[in-house]
C-alpha cells in the first residue's frame, strides 16, 4: 500500500510517498520545491499573484508525483503562511484543483503534534522525554513527549523566512542586525522556558530545513562528527556569517544554495531557542511533518483514527451526560440519513462527533450551553482535527438550538443545513432525557423545502414535542427556509 503526504510549508513545499511494510513506512519518492510562501505577502497580508503562480506550478508537479493514489491515501496540509493569509480560502480552491486532492490548514498545535509523531517514528525507540524543535518558514514548533505521543506542544510565530525578511531584507550582515534578530526571537520565546526548559526533557532534537542546514555546516567545518549542534557552534557560526558582511556572499561549506537567503534568520532563531530553553546539545531528527502525516494516514487506514481518541477524551468528564449524548448521536444519524441519503461517510462522522459533544458547553454553564460548546470546539486543542473540521463541529453544535441566523452562512451549504436540521430534530426528540422509540416518520426534501410527517396519534400523545416541532418550523421560516410539519 502506498500513502502520500503533501506539506505546503511557509518556506518549502514537500511531497513524500511512502510504502507500508509490516506497520512501517518506507520512503519511495520525495520531492521538494523552495517556494518561500512567507515572502509572498502584499501590504494587505494577502498572497501575491506571483507567489501564487509559483506555488501552483510546484503543486502541478506534485500532482504528477501522486498520480494514481486514491484520495483516502493522500493528505495535504498548509501551515503558518496559509493560516494567516487574507486570501487563503481563495488560493486553496486553486491549489486543490491543481494538486487534485483536498488541502486542509493545520492549527499550530496540530502541526506541532504531527511533527513530533514524524520525528519519533524515525528516531530509535526510547522512553526518554524528548524535545523536538521544528523551525519552519513562518513558525517554530516546540514539542515535548515520550514514545510517539506528544505531551506538550506550542507554535511560535517566528520562522526563518519571516525573520530573514524582517531583519535582513537588505542583505546586510552586521553584529547589530543579528543581535536585534536574536533579541526579537528570544522575546517571542519568553514564556517557553517554563514549559520547555531543560528540566522538562532528557534529550533535544532539531527538525526541518534550518536545523538540518546548520547541522550539515557544523559537520563540514569539522566542529561536529555526528551532526550534534551546541550553543558554542551557533555562536561560532554567527561569527562566520559576519565575515561575509552580505547574504549574497555567504559560502559556508555544506550550505545548499536555496538556504543562503534564510540562513541568517534561521541561526538567529536557533540561538534564541538554545538560550531560552538552556539547551546544551541538539541532534538532528529526519522525520518532520510529512512523516507524521504518513503515519497519521496509516492509523486512519487501520481504523485507529486519532480523532476518535480525541472525542473520547473530551467526553471523559463525569459531569457530562453520556447517555444523553448517545441518544442524540443515534437519533442524529437516523435523521441525517433520512434527510440526506447520499451523505458521505466523512460528513456522517462529523455529525456523529458533533452530536456526541453537543452538551460539552455545560462544563462551563448550562445557560446558553450550545454557545459554550461552540467556543470550546472552535478553540480547543483537538489532536487529529484540522481547523476546518473543528469549525464544522463548532457550527453544528451552535446550530443545535435557538435562532438560526447565527449559522445562516454555515448552512448555505446544503450538506451543513441537513446536518443542523438533523441535530436540532434529535435534540427535540430527546428532550425528555430518556430512551424512547422514534415514531414512524418521513422526512422529504423537495426543491429546498423539507416536510416532516408524523402520526397524528403520536403528536396528540406528545403535546410538548408537537409544540417544539412547530417552533422548529417557525425558526426556519425566520431565515426564509421552509420546513413543514405534517400529520398522517
């Protein structure tokens, strides 16, 4: 079996195809394009036409690399630059059409978790606590964990491209400029020492292009035999850089040409990281984000979806009514199937997860709990979920009750409208918080109109439910949508 991972990083785009052998992934093909997305923003914070064209050209080549792989065996993600670009959604439509696969944008925390997963799968097995430092083009991820599991992770808004543009845009290398870059990066990491200081881990590893480049230079200069880097090495590298006086003149042994423009920013970040976290020595780790994506895909293919474990963790509080969550989940699935018989399995999963967590907000307050549920799901650290998936879950639970104007834009997509209708009806039918047999009913959608048909005898026997269903029809009418209740 072949799996494919596409990493749309802020500095480089990468695609890796791995072959699964006995639970391990062996690299079969790897391709990298230096795009420098983080250097392609206009004054309004949008990706420029030129950088978009460069990115799409790279993705067209990636499409050829991935040709023939089924969509379920490929995962493509964007990171910091696509998280912040004002026209990210517009660009992603073109990017997906060119690549031929869906592209999701990772949160900083999810990126950090996957980086750790990728690195630890390529390192020797160990029970030691490991710190992974991943310096990208526009963000730096710090992660501490044990085995394959990340326990603490954070993303910081400093990257080699971003720092190089900010402090070295003229190409001049001076003691003052480099020191100002180091101070600025250290300030960004000011709170990291508590969570990621050397008392919190046993050994440190560097991932991604910046650390690999520095490690290679240290070996070429004869300072390091196995790629280990120390603060002393970094200080000496800083001195070496100053000898060139300008970025275009840099000729460090072992430094690839595509790294020359961003190496000063990368070294400034590394020095700041070493100082802030009191790192004594750091070794190279080769896994990085794309390998984490491949192993995440392998887990999904083997029905060990990380998202299921995340949902279970969120449901673990004894203060949540698990029985009610189960009732609403089961009814939502039945009603969704009736409303949208052709819905995809992924949309069923999203509704099932949203329904199971629909009362999550009661951990904050029972008053307006649906709004609290929405806030938690939109902002919580949810391993395995993309930002888009978290947003979908949060909007479904927000729409479970009350007026629908608050989710008007969300339910403009007919798939989302059907999901919201299903969970709202499930909540109504479960209002008594006890197991009951769903009455014989029919839900028919025709020309954007929905008819809900129920036995008159059942409606007569359940006057409160009948009233709530009438109010449901009124709620949809207020946003100019027709939902009718019919008796037979």
